[in-house]
C-alpha cells in the first residue's frame, strides 16, 4: 500500500513539473516498475526532466539514442531509404578511419 501511495505522490509531483520527480517517475515507467504509463509517456517525462536540467535524464536519453532504443524521425527516414545508404565500399573504407 505504501508503494502505491509513494508512486501516486511521485506522479503528482511529476505532473506538477518538479524536475527530479519527472526523472524518477520516468525511470519507474521505463523500467517497467509502474503501471501508470507506457513507454511513450515515460519518454515524455524523461525528455521534460532533461529539458529542465536533470543531467541523469539527459544521459539516459543519450544512451537510449546510442543503443537505438529510440531514434528520431530523420534517422528512421534515412534507414528506410535504400538510395541514401552508403555502399559497401564506403563502409569498408570507414573501418580504416581513425579519430584525430
């Protein structure tokens, strides 16, 4: 019972716009520990927390993009268009590229 009360208070605080509550509630949702939302709502809370300066939320979003858990519309368009994909030769040359 206390857990549900704590989750309800956290959700109310997130809805009120408190940055830490936005981040914590988003993580509860995204980690599947809350029945109060789905992936899209968790992502919205996390994005809002990041926009309000929560560094951990920004890091979590960045790792989700890096790991292709989420992709932006431009990336989806790029991946769906075979004419825009680099040739095998370009990828072979890319393996030899080094950072300066």
